């Protein structure tokens, strides 16, 4: 087991990519905090973990990742329950569409708070514990939208671009402390966020035409990348963007 005796917090673990990461990490021996705003989604992830791997491997924590007090409580719960934190997976995120001149300040701020500020808040809370332990892994979920432009997603592109920049800066500051900070840039993955693409034949066809491998990604595709970054196998890798997009950005 590649994560035996490790403890991980995974935000946005109530569905999609986060759920896939949670299931993969538990399968590989980790104890997991399933953190999500949705109680229904979080409890479903716990149910799937218990069904496949047994009880006692994970607990659910309801959290608004853009709220500092919620984040503090999440980290405290992890320490009280499992005694340490080895892996912080900043995966929670939202997406919405709009042209820049039509975006309200409220919509802009919510995007930045959930997709970018949350990485700061969660990392800030776990870093003291990782510094005490003398090792740690922080994995941030960015997006290919941080690398290439996407129509009607200026706020999302800005937030995810910020995640990459923050990842590199953090990696530089903590490399000498044996804390690795990397991020994953997923392409179009089959989640609740992409149901609109899957359910519209023309949109799906247009999307697939942009992907050299000819298919949408699965949550497991991202979970496998996260597993590598969470494991000791990636100890010499930090500040990097691991692109998992079926070839979208190589064209």
C-alpha cells in the first residue's frame, strides 16, 4: 500500500474528482478526512468507502473552504481523530460561466474565494503540523483553464491560474523542509460539473474533437495522479503542474 499509515485531508471529496481521490487514497492505506460543503455528498463518499474498504478509514467533515473558522475546525478534527496530517489535497472548487463585463462582483469574489483563497486557508492551517513532522505533501487542483483560455470563464481561469502561481511559490518556500507542493491540471473530467457537456450531443462531439485521446477523463485518472504526488515516490518533485487532460493542451 503506497499510503500506508498516512493521513490525508481531501476537500471537495463529496463528489467527482474528490470522491475518486478519497477512494483511491483509502484503498492505498490512508486514513482520510472527507471534507465537503454537501453533507449528502460527503456521507455518500463515506458510504462507498465503508462498503469497499470497511469502517474506521474515513470521517466526514462539513466545511466551507472559503471560511477560515471552518478550515480551522476541519484541521482540528483531523488531528483529534487521526493524530497527524501527512497530505493536504486542496481539491474543492466551483465553476460558472459569464462574460467579464457581465460578471457581478459577488460572482467574481465567490469564485476566487472557493477556488483560490481556500488553497491559502487550508495550506496555512496544515503547514505548522507538517513542519513539526518534518515532511508533508500538499496537492492542489488547478485546471487546464489555467494554461489556455476558455470562453466565458475569465474568473475561473484567473482563480486556477492563481492556484498554479501559489503552488510554485509555496513549493519554493518549503522545499528545504521536505514539504512537497504540486498541483494537477485536469482536463474535461466526467463529474457533476461537466454533465452539461455529456448531455448535449453537439457539445460532447465538439469537446471530444479537442481531445487527442478521444474520450473524457474519469475521476480515477486524476486520482491516480494525486496518488503519485501523495506518495513517497514523488519526494524529488515539487512546484510542478501535472497535466492530465487527454492531450488537450499539446495541440
